[in-house]
């Protein structure tokens, strides 16, 4: 068991023992949607909730014995929908669009947070370049991949080399330059990739092209042995611009000025086309390795490197910059970018172990490259794939090249998603937001006409039903998207709406509210026999299953409502369940502090999860289960055949 899981187990068990040593907390009656209302969760936290864990596992055995061989292991694997703990390069187009790569993962920044932008499984990526229309990444074994602005997946390019590729830069989408091992220089002219140079022992780490130049002229590449490669007019030539034991990791220019940085604190500069390369004093007494340059002009640039090294050049001298951090103070910075926005751009640096730094008023502070947003719900179908939605307009979908974020067109919180067997996707959120993604990936932003928070969406026949705060229930044709209100039969907040297997539209919400609309007709109030909030719902063959506060899971049919039993050792008090999934008899419910319950009968059993984060969404298809929640945590489990 890894340390993170061991600590999570110890924390969960500690909380469970605390809860078992006294009277359990009183049931919490959340009058608002507990999946979005942090005040109700704060109330639970203040009441010292008990986690869902087996009673017979001793916290003392975990924390005191030092023997982790008896600690139970989890069937769930912790994933990331941001960086995976390794980053190599960053490229920015603006303060609302930047890309970074590391390992096999590409991530994208939208001005508010970073999130996954695809995954080339098994790859080792080193460089990234982007334009408003295209993103290009390069890596080991001759890997070049690209993705158009309207594409959901990455395409592997056919290139005439198997050399490891490290640097990429371009003048346009039809003039792309890539460099790597064996002094390899590749160019894409809009039709095909061509090897223009290859064969020596120099490993080229970076390439840069001067704006306004054409062809081979104006292309510079830097790499090992302190060497620079350029085109002399009729051939590619190599010249020594620093000590032969230095690897130059990056090259960048502005006007006629050129800068190269590398190992042992090396900074080399050429002021103009007529001058020679000269070493620059970095003013770093430790001469730490430097990896990247980010610049606005030749009088305003930053160089970054190992152990949190950041050096500013003001056109006259080089100055070591203080790093506030606090967590990224000593991280090895591998990439840097200037994010242009007129004269008020931003600066970022990414770190070898993920995360990074950004320049703020207080100085260089921690930058998080995993989404600092909350996942609210997920759904999937064979035709549409799996979709995730969350706060600040988060929309992710799983493709053949990994999880990828897409532009939802809003920064409002998105609270529910439903997919269809035809490949359509419907999403709802705050301020009456409704988003439709058709099977071709085209996104349409709609609105119900009133700025109400929508918590749920249900699809029945040719209609789409949405529900939300204050008993809101509305319906529209999927064809025209014109919404009109329906009497829901309650003024309470509706947290979920689902078409059940009995052919009825079901609503669940605050104060144990449960309502059934047979075939979408008049609402019938159903006695749930619970007082806490009902937070999530999923369809079954004969009705629905519902998850709520205090560990409640209900099975509701036309005939009756029954509460599923909790397995031995599960303490219900204080456990809020915020997500539920059902597929052919297998049910999962997730919630407070990493709680995961499952059943294929009428008794819920606790599963150990490698996180203490609040889980708000879960999906399963009988063979695979995915759970997610606060701060973008993502868990995955594959059932044994």
C-alpha cells in the first residue's frame, strides 16, 4: 500500500472510532441542495461525522505497529483530471489559453483552472506548441501528435524518424519545426514531415523561429555540448556558444536578440545579428541548472530552473527572484511561459513533479495544475461516452485518447448531465443554464428563461425535463429547447429528477421530498419516511434508487418505498451521500469523506477508497465504476470478471 492510501485509511479509521465512541450526530436536514451548498457540509464537519469503514480494522494497528501488511487495500485507483505529477513544458496563447505536457498527459488552462486535454497512453511527452487552431506535442520515439481546435481526440502524425523529440515551435500551422536526438531537425510544410538534418551526437533540446523569417533561415536550435544549430544559407551548421559540458535546454529571441540557457546556471546571449554570443552572469552562486525562458521582450524576460530558481532580466542585468510558494519554493521548474494580454500579461512556470508557480502581486506563488473545481455529476452511454460536469463550467469527456476538457461556453456551475443512446448530451447548471452537445460534438447553449439554479435533467421520449431550486420543474421539446413550467407539487428544492423504470418521472429533494409523475402527468407526493435531504437518483428496472443524508439509500417503485440496510459496522450518522449509480442490479452510492457504498442486493456494504475527499458523483456499467468529487478527485474501479 502506498503512503497516501495508508494515511487516508488512518484518517478514516480515526474518524470512525471517534464517531463510534459517542452518540452519532443527529440527522442533518439540509434545506438546500447538499451537493452544492457548502454550509450544510460545514455543519456535518462541525458535528464530527463518522466515515464509512469496517469496525473491525484498528486505527492503532495502522498508526502504531508500523506493519502495513495487514492494512486493507482498496479496489479503487486514484486518478487525476489535471496533471499526473510530472510536467516538462508549457506554451501560452493568452491569459485564457495555455497548454502543458508531461508524461503522457496534456493539460489545458482556460483562465480559471487547468484540466486534462487528452492522454497519449505510454508516451513520454517533452514539448508543446499551440496556435488558435492547432496544438502540437512531441515526445520519445519520434512521437508527434496534433489536435485541432474542433477535435476531441489526438492524431499521431507519420514522421520519418524514431528519434526522441524534445522541442517544437512554429511560424504557423503549415510551418512547424521539431528537434531532438542525433541533431534531428524536422519540418512540416502543411502537407508532409521532412527530416532536414540528422546524424551527429548533439541532442537538440529546443527550437525557436524568428517572426517574419521564411524557410530554413531564422531557425535556431540549441542542445547538448553547448552547441547551437542554425542554417548558414546552404547548409545546417553547428557552433559552440557555451562550455562543451553544458546542455542548453531552451532558446528564445526578441528582435535581433537571442538567449539560450542550460545546465550549471548557463546563460548565453547574442545582442544582435552582428554580435557574438557571450556568457551572462546569472548572479546565482549555486549555479543551478536552468531549463526554460519566458519573455515579453528582450528587456523583460524570466529564466527558470532547479530548486525554484527564477531569474529576471530587465534589459540590463540579471536578478534572482524570491519565491513565495509556499509549497513550490524548491520545485525543479522545467517550463515557463508568458501569457499575453496587451501590456498586462501573466507569467507561469511548471514543475517537474507537477504544479508550478505563477507571478502575483505577492511574488511567485504556487500554481495548481489540477482543477481547483468540484465535480458535481457524471453520466455515460455507449454512443456518447462518459461525461463529467462541475463547478466553474467544468465539462470533461472520456475519449480514445483520454479525458479531455471542452469549452462549455460558461463559467457558471454545472450540476447534472445526461447522455442518450443516440450520442446526445444534456447539461444543466446555475442561472437557468442548459447545454446541448449533439452526436457530432456541436455545442448549443440554451436557457430556461429564468435565472434559477438547475440541479437535475431527465430525458423522456422527445422531451427534456429540468428541475432545481424552489420546486422548479420545466419541460421542453428536445427539438426546439423552448421551456415551459410544470407544477412539481412542492416548494422545496428539487435536487434530482430521473425517469424511472416504471415509466414515471421522479423528483427528489430537500426535507425528504419525493414526488412521482406517472408518465409525466400530475405530481403525486410520495412518503419517503426520511427527514434529511435526498440528493441524487438513478433509474432501476422497476423505479429508482435515491441517495441522501445520514447514509440513506431508498428504492422507490410504484408500489412502495424501501430503505436499503447498512452492512455491519457502517455508522450512518453524519454520512451525506451525494451521488448514486445503478446498472443491472449493481448500485454504488458515494459521499462524505470518501464514503463509497455498494450492493447487488438490499444490503449496502462499505468499500475502502484511497481518498478522504467528498465524492459527489458516481457511474458504473457493471464492469467499471468511476467516482469523483471535490477538487476534481477521480477514482476508478474495474470489476473482476
